[in-house]
């Protein structure tokens, strides 16, 4: 069958519909049997009857041979992977599984010290969870600080090259690309720098503009709800080719980490999101960027990025602007010290809606016309790593008032949400500049867990 025709199918979605329409006595899980709490049922509509289990039609996520296998194959074809796995605990579980798999793969047959990996400091908290679970030693690559926006950009390929020449024994390189703010990275250059080492790309924010697999990344992690039309908690894990890596390690890691009772509503939502993405790619291969022209007036400053669906607008006080916008019925994605981030989604194609949005932004921007910009001390240089993240996480720890934490060793991930990018990682020594930076970025932070002396 021709590719476009194949991609127009959603086999798991169809299988779920057929399974739900069968009239049988349901004497299996879920024991609500389609009739949960009435208020919940009224809210969820037909979704309750679609909450099914592994049946003949619905297949088994742990060992797919039917509709799930077909749906995963279609996703692999769409994204350009050799194999794709559906994730039911978000890109988070994809990051953890990827790290567990590379640890097992590189440790196989030898009992050396924990494998080292080169990791971009924009890493999401789930990457840190992966380092802990997989007992990996991170060599962090620092990220450039953009003071106007109080955010970080992706590290340049040269920064990875320097880390690799200092640590040639590293088994893999891990990068977050695009960033939460829509800035892409030069994955092709990174591929060359990595040589035969594994290149893992957390492309959670780029499933709608996939760049990593075509540029040669080995393992790529996608969130389904950050760019595609997929459900929250859904994601994809892709392996580009089994030449450099044995896919069995990824299957095994996912079996260890994912639930044994995946929700079929999520799984079918992934199948449908892939189909919608394939259709969009066929009808409109590039996303329209005209949104920026509609929204950026002389008084609205927009962060220049590589993804028109991510709109970061400058406000001298981003936290106050976010609240003011919410009062005007505009619920943004995130408040930053000097900006507000919007995920435009379907509004990208709606010029009238964008013009109204720009009007609301202007009202808020003008209310801050004479306000000085929030000033954030730049992040400190990379903290000293005293223990591996795993050792620190498993150490006895206690809460400590943040102002008393200087020189103590951090026992937890300290990060603002969103974006969930850690400012401190377990095992790092807490410096006074880190405390100053934390106070400005997470003003509500009072205590931090530190390792007991
Ligand atoms: C860069 C990055 N990676 C991974 C994740 C985790 O994605 P999910 O929420 O789908 O588990 C996030 C979530 O915010 C993220 O920003």
C-alpha cells in the first residue's frame, strides 16, 4: 500500500472502537466495567467505555503482535525510525528508559565503574531520574545564559566536542533539542562530533517538527502533547537503526519502567496523533510562520527561535504579566522572570484570534511601560559534583533552610516548573551564587534537601 494510504489508517483506534462495541459480559479489569462514579462518568462521556484491557483486538503493549504493533510500525514509518515504542508515562519514561538501556548496553560484559555520558545542562528532570536509575556519571555541558530573556539556549556543538575530548571514554551524548523555548540545535554537527558514540536527543518539544532522526540521532524521545495532537502522558521512543544499538535493551527497560496496565485511551490517542501528524505533513509540510507578523507590533518584543508554535514575548515582569493575562482570560504556558511563553497550537492558523491575543498582550505590556526589568543574577558556573546522582539520591538526607545550605551537598533535584530544568542535581555542592540565583528564579523556595553530615 502506498505510504499516504497506509498513514491514513489508525489501527489501534479502530481496534479499540470494535472492542468497546462488542456486547459481552466484561468480567475483567477495569472492574468499573464502563460504569465508574456517575459524576466522573458524566464528565468523561464515552471515554469510560473505552477504558479496556488487553483483549484479542487491543493487543499487549509489553509484547505487541497485533493492533499496537501495527500502530507502532506506522509511527516508526512516519518519524523515520527503525522501531518506535508507545509511551504511557510521557517523554519522561522515554528518557529514563533510554538511559537505563544505554547503561545496560555499555556495561554488558564488563564490570567497570559507572559509564560516563555527556549531558547538556538543559536536561529535563526525567533525564536526571534516568541518571539515578541507570547509575550513570554525567559530564555536564553548560548552556549559554541569555540575560535579556533569563533563559538558557542550547550548547554549541563545540562545547560537546570539548567535553568529549576531555572524556573520550563517554559512551553517549544526550541533548535537549529543541529547547522548551523552541530553539533548535545543530544535530547533524553533533552527530559528526559523536563519531560511533550514541547520540540521544530529548526532542520532547519537537515531535511536530522532527529534526533529530533525519539528522542522525540514534535514540529520540517525543512527547505527544507538546506539539502533536496527542493526549497528555503519551509519548514515543524511537530507535533510528539497530546498527549501533540493540533494540532489546530499550524493550527491556520499558518493560521495567512502564505500567503493566496501560490505558488504551492513551495508546489510541498516540495512534490518532501520528495519523493527524502524517496528514498535516502531507497537506502542509511546513508550519506557517505568519503568526509572528500578526503578533509582533513595535511594542511587543518576540524571542527569535526555530518554532513558530512557541511564542516567547518580553515583559519587564513576566510573573506579573502572566497573572494579568490570566485575569484577561489568556492562560499562557509559562511565566518567566522577563517574559511569558505561549504554545500557540491551532491558534497559529487563526489570524483573527492572534490579532486579538496581540491586543491583550499590548494592554498588559503597556501597563508595564515604565517598569524596570526584573533582574536575575546569572546562573553560577557548573557546581562541583561531589557524588554521583544515584549515590546522592540514596544517601540519608535532611531539609535545610536555603540560606544555610552553602557548601552542603544537594540530595534532590531543584528546579522550577515549568520548564523542569534542574538548577541543582543530587550530589552537587551548593554554592552561594547558586542560592542567589535560586532565590530569584524560585522565590517561593524555602528549603532544600541536603545530605546529612
Ligand atoms: C525537555 C523535556 N523533556 C521531557 C519532558 C517530559 O515530558 P512528559 O511531560 O511528556 O513526560 C519535558 C516536560 O516538560 C520536557 O520539557
